[in-house]
């Protein structure tokens, strides 16, 4: 039948059924390959979540800093007053760096920044991405 298919270009329903059955057969996968795939997926997921957490810390701190720098939003803070003589500043001061925004750990910006960066660092650390993710596939015979 296969020779007839190649010469005439037609297939019989029985031949199609045989091909479908062969295509639907289960291909055995070694258990170590499955475990490696699970570890790589976990590592990449945790790496991504850690990076998003770190970026979220910067974004939230910036948003809080903007809210504190503009008194129109109803939050009055030390950004609108000079430290040494308590004179009102117009316009309010906006910190030039993230370090200035988060330098006081007792303020919301410091707490939010520490939380998000700490969670991101822990996620990246426990992902073991350098040992779980391969950059180049070198083949099975070199393992």
C-alpha cells in the first residue's frame, strides 16, 4: 500500500488510520529529562518574578516620591520645607536619586523599597538559575 501511495499519489483510509495511530503513540521520556525541565521552568519563573519584584520596588518608590513632592495631592512632607529653618519651598524639592528617596527606613518609601528588593533578591537567590538554566545546548553526548 505504501508503494502504491508513492506511485499514484492517493492514500487509502486504512493507511491514513495507521498513520494516525502511529502519530498518537506515547513517546517515552526519561525521568531525568522531566526533572530537568521542571527545574529549568522553576528557575526561569523565579528569576522573572524576582526581576519584576525589584522593578516594582523602584516604580512604587518613585510614585510615592511624586506624591510627596507635590502638596496638591494632600500629602505634606519634609520635601516642601527646608530642614534648617522650616521655610516653605516653592516648588517642593524632589530627590535627585533613588538613594535620597529611600534613605530613611522608617518612612514608607524606605519600607516599600526594602520589601520589594528583599523579596526580589530572595527569589533570584533561591532560583539557582546559574545551575539550572543552560545558555547553550551542547548535545547529549557531551554531558
